C-alpha cells in the first residue's frame, strides 16, 4: 500500500499546479504556474481571469509534471484534486480535468480539501508525525486555528472575524504603494524598518475566546498614512514618511497576534506542537517569532518549506495518498464546493 504513486492537481485560486508524489512523502516532481503577473494590473485576483488561465495552463502543467518525474499516466495509482474550498470556476477546471483523466485511465479519483492539504504539507517533510497538534492556517483567504488529531481529522477551533492575515498584507501593501502580490513586497520593505516604531493595535478577544481580526489594524495603518480625513487621497508612495517603519510595525502587529493566539490555543488544548501552514507561513518574521516563543514555552513549532507554503500540488497528492489509504475516494459525479 505504501508505494502508491499519486498525481496531484491544484487550481483553487491563482496557481495552476501538478505534482507526482509516492507514498505520501516522496516528491518526484512539482510544477506551479503562477498567475500573479496576470492579476497585477487589477491589484488582486479576478475570478474570471483566473479560471481562463487555468483552462490554458492546466494540461501543459500536468504534462510538465509527468515529464519531470519521468512517469506515464498509466503508471500512476490515483488522481488527487482540490475540490474545496476556492474560486468555483477555478476549482471546476481542475476537477473536470482530473475526472477526465481518471475516467480515461480508469484510476481512482480523490477529492482533497485545500485547507487540510496545507496542514499536511507541514507534516510530510518531517520524520516524526506532529499529531495531535494545533495547526494555524494563514494565507490570503484563510486565517484559522485547528486541533489536528491526525492528517484526516481536523477540528476548527478559531478563525478570523473579518480579513484574513494575507488579505490584510495585500491591502496595506496597496496603501503603501508596493504593488501586487503585496505580502512579499511588504515583508521585503519591513526588513529595513523598525518593527516597534509605531504602536499599531493588536486584536485581543474581550470574552477570552480564541480568534483573529485584522480590519482594525488595516484601518489604523490607513489613517496613519492618510490622516483622519477619509476623503483625502492616499499620498504618492514616495511621499509617505517612514514607509519602511510603517511596514515593519504593521508586520510585527500581525505576527504578534498570530503567535499569541496560536500559543494560547496550544495551552488551552494542552498540546506541545504547533504547526503553521499557508502562504503567510513563508513570512520570515513569523517563522522566527513563532519558533522562538514556542521554544520558550516548551512547544515545538513546525513549518513547511517555503515552496510548500503557497498553493502547490505536492500537498494535494500527499494528502490524497492518506485519503486513498483510508478508502475515501470520490465518484466521477463529485462536484466542487467554494466554501
């Protein structure tokens, strides 16, 4: 059972990806086509543009992954594909392709939950299994905490009440005139700034519950840059005073909230491992702060490699292998679900 070779397909948002993974851990190939340049002019992902790009790129990306692994479609044991959550048009492109390949080659089809796959990505590179653990999934579309009992058993225990952390990064990047995608650009600028220069607010749930909120922080940065006049235009980027310090102070505020809530969840759940996944898990400050503060509390922090933080098909194929082992395959009538 351990040698199954899985073709993974990911198309939930604005990356078209395919990968070949054997036994849930051995990565034979990984190919990712980013649509960032296609969406840059709009300052964010346009669903119609994303769907059309997936239509153009999906099969060439699958072919490239097969070629890089030196594998023929007849040699694979199953096809795993993201079928939830995500942009419905983008999901349908990947799911339709996976269904067609599964039907033509008479291979099992496995539907994979995108968020659960992000959690699995952080575990598949480590020799010791992290379960049970507290998992923080933090990206442009998601910021949530889970109690992960196993790769296939996740219980959400907290989530954001408004913006996701990655979404806040993109919006503040826009305020600072740093372009799209915003997170990496803002983090590069933040490296030159003082993270304690400005005391931007940190959200703390007043009722003692777990949770996140970044809309107030985003608004605080907007007022800092623009002033209290909401009708006033944002100044030109080069006219924003201390821009690198604003970026660093904003980034530190986000990181403080993410680390505080994750470690608070670990204490509440009495778990000694925290796992951080999703696109924002690439953030250097988050990786350093979470690792340091977790160690201070006797907790181990686990991260995926940066390549497996952002959307990719390795995590889809990896978790697909676990689902296949559990007998959780999908019918060819399976549908995509955006939420």
